């Protein structure tokens, strides 16, 4: 089954490069800052948010997999900060740039 995953993160004492590497590494998990809609244009999320649709057996499995993946990325890069992961099977989203 396919699940929507959103991860919001904040890095402490991080450089611009730290954020660039974090986004690159999160992309390997299938989480990206630019979201492409099936029925519309792409949308760029705020700088500290990434999102993707991931396959898994259950929402709990996907949430745990992504949470561990983010922890591993932070540890491998020596990053300090916080993150929040949401996984959902039944979802809808909207965005606006003003």
C-alpha cells in the first residue's frame, strides 16, 4: 500500500551546506522538498519540510522506517536537531505561495 509521509526537521548550528546535504540524503528515502501533483503543477515545500509517497505493509512500518532513516542520516552527517514524521494512508493536501 502507498502512504504519504511528511517530515519536518530543524537543524541546530547548521550551515547552508548541512541543509543541502540533509535534503539530498532525505531524497534517497523518497522524501523531497518539491512535490509534483498528478493533476497539477509542482509545489515547493518550506525549507525544512520534505514529503513523499512510500510503499509499505502498514503505516506503522513506514513511519518507523522513515524515522530510523532520518536518525541514520543525522548521525552519519553529524547533524544535531529535531524532526517530526507523519505517515498516513488516507490523506489530502493543499499548498499556496503568496
